[in-house]
């Protein structure tokens, strides 16, 4: 069960951290969660002999860590939206070299 929780947390944090700069991550994460839900529902009905064993301690730990994801989104989103180098190429200039490499 902890492998599934780690995958869910990874998807959530990557999507929240970089979603402001790459909005395509939100539909990709939605499709990933939909696929995960369908696979888990099918495995619960047809694959597992008994339901997966987990207790509320793991669930509460994941929920407490997941509360930090919006803070990452606010921080990285502010950085993405306020960085002039990410929004335009005006500040980028080519580097002049003294010699040309072979």
C-alpha cells in the first residue's frame, strides 16, 4: 500500500510544483489518477484474494504531507509568474568566445 501512496504523492507534488509553468500537467495527472482508480477497482474485484491491509496511521501521515503541496504550488507559481527569463527571451544574450573549438 505504501508504494501506491508514494506514487500518488509524487504525482501530486510534481503537478503542483510545476503545473503553473506547464499547465498540461493537470490533465495528465487527472488521467493518471483515473487510470490508477480503474486499475485498483479492477484489482480489488478480480485480482486480490483479500483487501489490501493498511491502517489509519499511514493514511493520516499521507494527508498531513499532502497539506504541503499547495504551499509548493504558491511558491513555485510565484517564481514562474514573476521570472522575466521564463516569460521572455529579452535577457538572454549569446556568449562571445575568444576561440572557436575544433
